[in-house]
C-alpha cells in the first residue's frame, strides 16, 4: 500500500498489490487511481455508501471485427447493446438492442466495460450525451443518469 506519486510529487494513485516472483518491488504493481479513491471517500463521508450512475439495466458486449462488419460499423471499438429492459432511462431515450454505443459525453468508447465505467462515473441527475451506431447511421441521444440500484 501507500501513495503512488509522479515525478512532480503529485498523488496519482494508491498502491494496492504487487505481483512478483520474489515478493519485492520487481514485478507488476496495481493501484487505484487517485480520482477514484477521492470519489469513493467523498461518497462514503456524505452518503455512507458509494453511489454510481446508471441508465438502467443493459447487457453490453464487446464488438468483434465480425460483429462490426455485420452491423455496418467502421471500427470494432464500441459496445453492442445485446439486451435491455424497457423500464429504463436508456430505453426512454431511444437506445435499443442492436445499437452500438460509440461515444459517451464525447469520449470514444473502447469496449463494453469502458462504456459501463463512463456511465457509472457520470454525475447522478445529469444527462449523458450518447452517440449510437444503428443501421449504418450515427444517432445522438440524451439519457438521464439515475442512481444505480445496489446489487444483491
């Protein structure tokens, strides 16, 4: 554990684990980014638990080159909406199964986990601008970010 700092002495992360053959510092280190640690800390102080944003229940899949070709998407970057519930902010905004999430708030989506991370990090009560690829066209939708329900 301990602080992970850059060359300027700025905190950039909190060291959490190391993988090495000897148990020493040679190997692969793992750290929590400082901005995530700060957000978790602030949520715990203010609410007593961590709050995450949501646009409702979606199942997202990574795009493969073959899927991108079938869907008429130029790149295999993005997240395919494979399933969703109809009682969600995402459905109300016009997102449908078969859509590919290309950007969230102007940031290019790399894969399904990246899309979920961008959405869960969005401010609760805000509106997310999401660009979708559907049938070879780009569609922009505005989706309300709601409080994610805790997993049970």
